[in-house]
């Protein structure tokens, strides 16, 4: 008897990539292209229940750094892409901004000498911003709010200690 687990164990999360064909005629779709992270696996959350009242299966993937989503359509017949057109909040001119700690990120990735990457945060942001450690170290590239990046990040610190065998 063989059993298969329905639970997928992916340490960095489950995601989807949305890409368009070269020369796609509708430029308005360009902001939708990118990586999406799964945020709901069942219809138990209020956000999902509001959009999928008739079905027992749904999945929601949110684009990293935006509120754009890929959702399983309520008809059960396929996927839909929802483009959030809410204008981003403009920070106050004198508000402190988040920065990337490129040196630390290279150290965490064990990149030195010829492997050192001065653009490590911007280059890897689309893939790793869902990781709490990466998001804390590369706060600007991961679009962290000043309230997040200027305060101690105990969750990221705990994840780093745990990753290195500490308690």
C-alpha cells in the first residue's frame, strides 16, 4: 500500500510565475508579470470565502510586492488574474526609507571575492522576498515599509538562529 501526502513541504513557499509572450499587444498587462506566492490553500479565510462562496476548492496566489492575484475562478473552470489598480501610498518626504544590506546578504549567501554580487538584493528579490530573513536584509528591494525595516525583526532573527541549529 502506497500513501501520498497531500501536503507539499516547500521551505520557501509555493508559487507561480506569470509571463507573457514577447510582443504581447496590451502593455497594461506588464505589471501583472512576475512571481506569485500562494497565500491560501483552502476556502477558510474571509478573503477567499467572500470571492468563492459556492466552491470547496480554491487557491489564491498573490504577486510578491503587490496585491495582484491569481485565483481559481468560482465557476471551477480555470484561473483568473486580478489586477489591483489601487495607487500606492506616497511616503512623506521626510520619512526614513528602507535600505538593502548588500554586504550582509552576500555573507549569508557565502558570496565573497569573485562571487560577491553588488546587486544581490535586486537580482534575487523576486524569488526570495517571501523568506523572512531575505526580506529583512534586503528591505528596500522587498518593498518593506519603514515601520517594518526600522524596527527589530524578531521573526527573522529567530529564523536565522533556527536555520543555523540554535534554539
